[in-house]
C-alpha cells in the first residue's frame, strides 16, 4: 500500500492580490483505474499561470492552484495502468483530460479534443475543479502522464511539458528540420525553447528580438541569425526566406508590423502563433495584401499530444537539449510570478517542492 498523499498547494484566494498565494488543502480528482498519482517535486512557472492569476484570460475558479509543468514521483497507479509503477519519475503538462472518444482523441490529437480539460482551472465531468502543480501532488489519467528519460534531470524536464511542447508541436507539424529556415519571434520562456528545439531538429534558426540585452544569449542558444526588430526595415533582407515563423509573444502593440513578418515567408510559408495574449489584446489588423505576395498562411497551435511529447523528450535526451532556468522554492512563487510579469526571467523559473 502506497503512503497517503495530502493534497495541498499555493492558491490564489483574493483576485485583487493576484500574486499573493496562500497554502490551502484541496480536493483532487476522484481516483480511477486508469489514473496515476504523482508526488510533485518540481513545477515550472508559465505565462499561462500569470494570465490566469491576473485574470487576463477571464475570471478563474477560486481558490485556484496554478502550475502545469509538473514533475514528480509516482506514488499510486490504478488497476488498468500499464505504463507506470510507483517510484517512476513522471510528468504532467498543460492538459489533464479529454473525452478519449472523438475523432481528435482517436487520431493522436487529444490536445484538440473539444472536451479537453486543462490541468488547472478546468472541471471534470463530476464537477471537481482541476488544481495545478504549485502543490504537493496531482492525479491524472495515464494518457496525460509522461515518463521522463533518466538522462534529463527533473528541473530541466519540468518546463518542457508546456513551454517545450508548445513550440515542439508546430515545429514538428510544419516540417522543421534540415534545409528549412525557421524564424522565432520573441525569445522568452517559449521562444528560447523554440530556438533550442529548432536547432536540435537541424533547421537554420532566425531569432527576432526587441531586447538587445538577450542577443548574446540567443546566439549561445544556437540561433544562426539574431535580428534586432528595433532597426528600421529589419525584415527587408529576409523577404521570401523563411519556411516557418513561430510567434511566441504574448502581447502585441497595435502597430506591431505583422505584415513585415509575413513578408519574410517563402511561398506558402506558415506564421504560427503559440503565445496567447490577454483577451483584450488581439493580433494587429492585417490587410489581404499581406497574404497575396507569397500565399502565406497564418495559424495557431495548442500544446501538444502525448505522441509529440514523447518525441520531444527523446529529442531532448538524444541531443542534450537543456533549458535556461532558475530554480526557486515553491514558497517564492510570488517572486517568480512578479519577475515574469516584469519580463525579468532568463528564461524560465522552476519551483521546487517545499510544502511539508
């Protein structure tokens, strides 16, 4: 019999104090035969946590424990679980459930299931609200639990399960690899992973940044070209050059020159946005002329499937891809979130377990 896990976490109670988290107990998912229970050791701090706590994406279900870049040790498995056993190291990302029956779920696109359940601020069919990884433990259906390769330490693996997967999925989908030119717009938590993975996949990497203090870091990450977007006509030398552009920014100004970015795409190139701003911060307007010159396409992407996550972890293992992170105890979540809000992160915070 595995030891009993107590479910406690750092939760938002008062929405007027978005970064002030209090330790609470909470009700976990009702344990089912397909479920895996994990005692959490590490949890990454994601922009999604910030948007949710600050109500930029709407009103959260309070009290709420955020965090969906989760690594820990398996403490209990259901009778129908075949891929995990107590003591295994495992992770959970930004999605924790789906219907398992629809076309998307049956096609390894469970991340696009119309009934998908978010790891926190979601709701199970029985009414239990999902709580995230700034906590002691989590339960999840086996399909949404990922085995972590021995070669990747837990602090590194944590942020791969949202930030890493969110950029790996479209890179894989749209063919990043040898002979392809990939542009990365914005080099923060998501963007630095996009540089690392695009390079590991064999693509030629073009990184676009407005923060010149990051230029040397971005080169060290492996970008072949680093472009300062503050320079007038920065896009002109790259007209009809890039096969894929990943936009990782999660805020836009009305005058952000999206048409300039689209002009850099080769014929039928793809501009894929993976950063999601606050609901009151839409993409800048585009005129149809912006699409006519190269027949480019604009799209989005949502986290990734388990199949893609396993491929990503294998790439990280085999190519020694390691994120640029800073670790803090969970009780310092406020500090991490406020630094993230102020864009003072280089390039991802990971919280370590400290709840007794």
